[in-house]
C-alpha cells in the first residue's frame, strides 16, 4: 500500500490521542530523549532520512528503542514489546497501529523477534522540541518525515511531508508578537500552525490536500495544543475576505513543468503561485500585521530579479525580501528530480523528465531560480519601504525579533529627515565588532568593516568617518555633535560633513549596526 493511500488514524478520538501522548512522554519519546538514546550522529542522520545509524542504536530492548523503531524507522515491533509501552487495543481500533503483514513471519521480521504478532505504525510520529521546551509531535506519511535531496520515498500526489529545512526556516523567521488571529496557508503537516498556537488566539490553517489537513489535526492534538480552524481549498480561497494579524506560508513554490506532487508543485506557470500569494496577502492583513513566506522566483534574461520580486509587493505594505540562494536551471531541476525520487527510476524516464524541466525554463527564458524569504508588514504608509537584497551568509536563528526590529527601524527612519537624524543620539548595537583590513605594517587600513555577531550577522564596509562615528556612538552625544568633532579632527568643513554623512548613518541604522537611544 502506498504512503498516501494508507488510512490515517482517526482524528475524532481525543481520548486515544491523549493516552498516546501520555505514553510517548512517559517513555521519554521526545527530542531530548532521542538525542540521549541515539547519540548526536545517529540523531542528525535521521534529519537526513538516513536510518541505518538509528537502527544500530536501537538493537536492544527498552521502551524508547521500541518506539523509535515503530514510529521513526517504520519497522514492525512485536505485540508484546509495544503493549509494554502503548495502549495497543485503542491504537489498533483508532488506526494508529496495524498488524504487520505476513502473520506467518514470512514478512516484517526484524532481529528475529518481530514476526507473527508484529505491529506497524500507519504514520510517522516525530518528536519536535518547541521554542520554550515544549514536547510536540509532527505527524506525516510514512517515510516522508523530512524529504530532502535523498528523495521522499513516495511519488503519490497527495503525500504529506513532515518537517524539513524549509519548515524550520520559516518557523525561525516568523515574528512571534501576540496576535488575535493567524493564518497558515498550505499547512501540510501543521508545523506552522503549531508554532502559531503559542502566540495567536485564533489559528486558521488551509490546504488543498484533505490528507494534509487530517495530519495537521493529528499533529495539534498529539502535541497537546488547541485545535485550529482547518479549511480545505487553494491558497486564500477557503477564508474569503477574512483578515489576520499574521499570515505564514511555506507554499508549493517549486517552479516545475507540471503539478505532480501537491506539497511542492503549485500547478501555476513559472513563479506565478508565489507572486499570487504575496500580492493577495495585502488585502488580508490587518493594520500592523505581518505576512511571511518562503518563495522561489525566476531569474529571467533581460530582467533584474530584484525588480521582478519588488513588483509583487502589495500596496500599503512595507516589505523585506532576502534572496538566500540562487541555482542555475540544471542544479534546480536535479534537486527536485531527486526530491521526487526520480533518480531511482529508469534512466530513460529520468532523462525525459529532466529534459521537460529544461524545456520549461527555456520557454520562459529562465537562467536561474532564486530562493528566499519575503516578509510584508501592513503599514499603510504613503511611501512604503521596500528592501530587496541578497544575503547568502549564515544567520542566527530564530530571527523573528530581528525581523520585527527591522520594520521598527523603517518606521523610525521614515519619521526622521536628515536634520532630525543629526539631532538624535545613537549607540553601537550589541555584538558589533570592527575589522581592519590592509597590508601588514601599513600605517592605515585599506578597508574598515563593521560586522555583526547576532541576527543577520551582516558585514558592511565603512569609510574613515563612518568608522569613527560608529566607534564613539555610546548615546552621550548627538550625531551632529559627533560629526562636528570628527570634522575638527580631520580638518574638514563641518557643514559639508553634516550634508554628506546622513545617508551612511541611515544605512547603519537600517541594517542594525546603530540603534537610536530610547527606541
């Protein structure tokens, strides 16, 4: 039986789900418990869908080892071993477990003791540690917990993935301010809705795939959080004209020649799905609300990618768009062919699918595909702030507070003209260091770089004035008085220095190197 046709556990048996959660926690089937049992190498290998190290680590007896084999490794475990840990009767009745095939022991035997009365799980149940130490569980289809370059192990259209790198990235960058309402578009196995339940009074989640909504319902219930309002349909269609304080989406953003897999292929041409979900978010955001997405966008011949994505920003919204990676069309096609497991098919079939992908890109004059984050904030400003940039270097997750602070700085800069800026007091942000680059023994450095060790971990080159200014910003003197002192030391005209420096101060404030005192 294929993954996406395997019957899912009942979502109407709250009593059984509660008993299962209690049993899992009692056996320490948690993120911390797994790390202790498996060890770091085997634990991290699971995140790459590699199971051999975990199989070796769970050869012995023990409740936790049995649960790992049952729910994470999808191996049959004897009825007796499972009954020592879980309420077997209730879980069989409600569909969390089934009897292993081959009751005569011909199939399903593992380590010689899991034969005639073996039990199997019907879904992957994966421990997931919440940001404040919560013990959560993500429910997804068997063999599809993380996906990735090794392939998901299923070619079923409606297969439901668990938590991968994209999911955790979006969860990490999301602003976690208290919200009356949050919307998760394309919820999948429910990870974003799960996070939103911590700070949103009302959570709505949508998905085109009814199987995904079922998994989300199980994820939330097994994690012990309130149920969400789950609605079936494409993108915003299920919610009509409702508005929200927070919208998040890890949508099916893959630019592909056809809609094969619901979780990744949006069924629209090129990057139209990402454009649509971003453009239509503006009218569904409450004032001050945030919409945050992961997205792909085309790099088209004769067009700047920055202008392409900038055109997606809806009216009345500030935006911060960060390109994290760019792949050429061959790299991109190979990545997603492997994701679907096509590299394990007949070579001729693989080549035909690869060729179709390149035909699609050639027809659209696409030379590469960008991947990144798009954050909107409904500001209602007459002149919205739209920042489009490329930053491919490592960052410090979670970034939700960094994102929120970025938009607060946009408000600040919009409210202060150059004269007001020079009257302000600033201080160097925590975690900023200065690096001087030049030839050994040289009297003066060739370059001076300010570098952050927190948040986005940016680095920016500054001139002598910028370095001197940042170095003495401790909140004591106004920006104007600091520039006057620098002008005197350098023998420059103070008026001219005041005229040309605010642009550099604005950049340092915008990027978080300088903080206005009292803000």
